[in-house]
């Protein structure tokens, strides 16, 4: 197994650009010419090396790769890719500037609607959003063949930051309105809402329960997928914009939400507290030592840097054989983190087949390259203790796929008599998260649904006057850019009532 060497890919892309330049000497490139340009591979570390370090797996396009990939864009007049972007980035426009080598201008276009492009370019599921709508991709067979919009967005954002171009600087705050807004939660929804409100001229204070801003971007997504320096940079940009951060402040415990409005002088509030309450399978033995929620496991490793054993005092459970239950991005992150923390063998157990895995295809591919074993159509019905009273293994049941369920996916059906013992010393449960009930329980008359999600209208307004909400606390576990879209929508609505 080997990674994609950045220098080699850049050299090959340079040849491709030269070939296109020779073609355009006679006439402009047509759609067939652009369709003939191959998708540019993402440079990344060798799997054998990266499974033992925390450095970012992918290193991003070089300039020639980015410009060659940009040449694939057909510049569709109806821009279907924009329809697939939750924050409406002007995709064809920024790609056109990138194609011409005007990187600062491209960054400026992205920055009009997306305040976290270096983050979204790394972790958002473009293949299910903008790239799913790409005309080129549909013509060639699917999102994998589409213009690699996320990779181009990442290149532009990283290039702007490295060059300190004006377009990469924090946006300017608007003229002071004298109004004050409390933003609860410093995740992607809260940070986006805070930035837009500050640009409107309002005074903004962000209250965050943890010791660092960023929400799931710092406690959930591993360093090897999203370097934490990028998240710190975005929070620092907001601080320079004049946004105030109150860390280690748990609204609902440190201070009730209602008190911020009625006693502390805030004119409005936005709740973006995310979905951080881990779900478990509720099977026998799940309370044994050695069973962890993915939340706890990843928070210890990411936010508390348990992997940095020489400098961090955070304890982490020593594992040899790890079972990760679930098939989403969090399951992939947990499995790949377990390898980096020293596990000899890591299995992902998922009740459905490969086609039904909800994780991004790229994350599944990277996990397989690194040696994660996928036990598909299987799931445990019991955690069993070893001689020491800790986790000793799982009783694993095999499944087959039956008729589609309400979501359209085929339902997993257990195969009678298929239960069998598989030895493991660690189990990580990564089957999703619920909404933290603290805000709802401490805020009278705040409507929530049966899952604990805050109920909002089309402008993100809750059942309470002057209180808005967005992100995972409304959607359940979603994506960074969907949360950002809700934060942006809420900021616009708050701006309307504060005028």
C-alpha cells in the first residue's frame, strides 16, 4: 500500500496543464475536452506510516493540481452545485477565478457565504451535497467523477491563509447597533451565527461549556482529519472581529438561559449546543469496564490529547482488540483513532452491508487502507466479561437484509442461531448521539420534540420570544456545513427583529 505523493501528482498535473494550454492555442476548450481531464487524486500519507501518527492524512492539492481540477468545471449557467450547498457558496465563480490563478479573488468569493472554508473543505460530505448535483459528475457516472469542489475549496482557503491575502482576513464588524446577543455553544452553528451578527454591528458573547471553542470540531473530529490549529484560527478571527468568548460556562447550570435575557441585558439568544448525549445499544454487559461511548473516547483523545502521552496526563484505556459498533463517520474516526493509540486489531461491526454504510466513502477507504477490519451484517446482542471482570468479548449475531424501512434502507434481520463469541478487550459504541436535555429542562416553555431536539420555525425561531436555535440541537447529528447554514439563517432573522 502506498499514498499519493504530492510532488509526483503535481508534476503530472503540470504536464496536463501544458497539454491543455497547447489545445487552447487553436480554440477554447469544449465540454468534451473538460470531461476528458481525469479527477485529480488527493495527496496523502502512506497508510503504513499514518496509522502510527496524528498528522493530517491528506496534504491537499498543489497549485497545478488545483488549476487542472478547476479546468474540469463546465461553468453551468444554472449552477446545480450551488443548489446542493447548504450555505450557497458561489461555486462556479470561485472555480473560474481559481482556474485563472486569481486565488485571493477565489477566496473572497467563498468568504461571502462560508466562514469556515478550510474546515468545510476537509470534513463536509460534498459527495452528498454540491458534488452530487454536479453536471459533470452525472455525465460521467456519479459524485466520485464530479468536479472535486471540496478539495478546491480547501486549496483556496489554505492558499489564502498561507499568503495572508486580504480576502483571508477576518471580515469587518458593522457599525455598532447597541444591541447584545448571547450565542450558546461555540460549534459551527454558533460560530457562524456569531460572525454574521457581529458583521451586522451587534455585540456578541459566545458561551461555551468546554475549555476550547469549536464544538464537535475540537472534541469529535480527530487531528488526523482536521488539525485543531485550523479551528483555533477561526475562533481567533472571531475574537479579532470583537466577538467575546466565555469558556467553561455551562448555560443551564452556570446560568439559566432565561436569566441571560431577563437579567443580563441580552436582546436575543441563539442556542447551538449540538447533540452531545451518547446513545448506547442497551444490551447486557454494556456497563462493563472497557465499554466506551465514541464521545468519551474521542474527547479524551482529541480535546484532552490523550495520544500525546509524553505531555498530556489524560488517561486512555490500553487496548489490544477493539470493536467499534456503528458505520458512520464517528465510527470510522473511533476505529482509526484506536489504531493510532496502539490497538493491534480494530473491527467495525455494522448490521447492514457496505452499500448502506452512512460514512463518507473516503473515510471508509482510508480506514480500510489503514487496516481496519469491517465485519458487515453483524452486531452484538451481549457484551461478555473476561476472567478479570472487564470486557472479554462479544456475542455477535449475523444479519441479512430484508425489506426497506421508513428511511428507504433495507432493514437488517437477525439470522436465528447465528450468535457466536468473538474476543475483544475494548468496545466503542458509535451509533449516534442525542440532544443534551439541560437547556430544555432548565428553560420553561421551550418546545422540544420527542427526541429532545429544539423545535424551530423556518427562520430558526423557537417557541420563546427572542430565542433562536440551530445545528445539531435542532437537526440531530448533521454536518458542519448544515449547522453553519442554520446559524446563518438564525443570524439573519435575529438581525430583522433587532433593527
